[in-house]
């Protein structure tokens, strides 16, 4: 069994739609040169993510080439962490064991999952639907295993031509915050849904739910027929992505003070909320404006809004939580590059 230390860290993708999980896998598999070998072997690739519909549960999304049907086949398995039995199947929320597990654990972190790593490997080895191998798990952590399979290194490339490409290596938590679930690519124009919208297939069956507060690529929303009144452009997140894409050490060092501050409190954004004006503020600022009893106006644009217009900025919040650790790594990377240049 491969391990990364006495307290293993198992990377868990943040909550997302299962089809987004499949897209992550398809994009990762598409990077391999020997695609025909992957197809002939029917190797099953997979990832771990937080459940999109039930807190406290994890979901395994998997992908493999089915030679019988000659197409990519996908599937998912939901799981819960039981205090006595370890990992158990959790497709049925009415199962007494699943209910008991959910009472004990409201959120499964990478650390708590790592402490039950033996149980996790035992659980996946006994799945009857597909054969999952540790080395074929999509696992962005550089320190982790998966050295022979679907290991991924994330790079943000913003410019279309090789001569103009400027890239910055980002940590997985930041990358997921900056990635659209619909396209599987880094945002260019992120747009925050201001209400839930169900997307159905032609036969009327549910395809996916676009969630209020989540960001999606605007062009993808327009391609499925959504009009602009259904979303707000995520101005703050868009400017953060532009700054990271410049690959300039000085500009990235100043990101915190120039792009991550609440313009009213002048402190780092916390629990950010977005307004129809496309600007985001800390929840404390928004609640202060609402409780003041005065006419509600965006401090940046003076554009009026109603309290019902305020929406959580989920992607920005994810970025803010993942950024501090990523910033340290980036600065270390820049410093290492500078030392090589001085030698």
C-alpha cells in the first residue's frame, strides 16, 4: 500500500455535479499519449469528491472505456464514514447505518479521510461494479501516490499561442475554485447564478442543476439558452484570474491588497456575497448595509439593489480559503526560479 507519511492526506475535490467529475476525468485521460492502450485495457480512472447533494458524504466518480459498447462509461458511488465500520456505501440515505454515520460526521476533510485510509482502500477494493486501483485515482497533490496512473499537474494557460503563453502552477483547491464545472476549463468570464435552474434532457429527465451562488462560464450558460438576468458576472474572480495569468511575481504578491480586500472594511474578503453590480463584499458589509435601513446601493457603482438580490459568491469563497497556502508555494517557486537565474 502506497502512503505519503504517518498522517496521509487524501485529496478530496470540493462539491460539484457528478457530470463535472466526469469531465475532470475525461480531460485528464485526454492528456495521455497512449490513449489506445487505455481503451484496450479498460482501465478505470476515478476521483474522490464531496457529495453535491448531501453534506458529510463523499462520492467516487469513475470513468473507463467499454470495449463492448465502444464508448466511455461513467458511474458514481456515494460513501459515508461510519465511526465503527469505516467507509460504507451510502446510496440509500434511509439506511440506518448511513443515518448513524451522518449524525456523527457532518463534514469529511482530507485529514479525517486520511486517518481512515486503510478502510478506504478496503472499501474500494470490494466494490462490485468496477475495479478501482489507487494508482488510477485523479490526485492533484504532488506529494501523493498515483505515480503510474492518472496523476495530474495543473497549469493555468491564458493565452492561445505558444509564444504568448504565460502560466502559473496552482494548487488543486485554487484550480477547482477557478474552473467551470460545465467546461472543465479555467474561467474566462465567470458568471454567478442568482437562482437555481434545472437543466433537463430532451426526454424531460434531469440533466443537472445550476446552483445559486456557483460560478459557471458565461459562454457555456449562453450556449444552453440562459439569459443575462439569470446570473451576475463574477467581477472579483475574473480579475483574480487575470492577475494570476500574468505570471508576474510582483503583481501576484500584491494580489491580496489589490484584489482580495473588501472595499468598505479594507480587510480581506470573508464569506463574500455578490451584488447585481457584479462586485463582491464581505457578508459583514452587506449585512451592515441592510441593517442600516438606508437605500441599498453598491459602494463601487452606486447601483441600487434589493436584499433579495444578494447571492453568496461560492467560487470566490473557495478561492479565498485555498489561496493562502497556494500563495506560499507560488512565492517559493518564484524564489527558486530567481536563484537559478542568479547562478
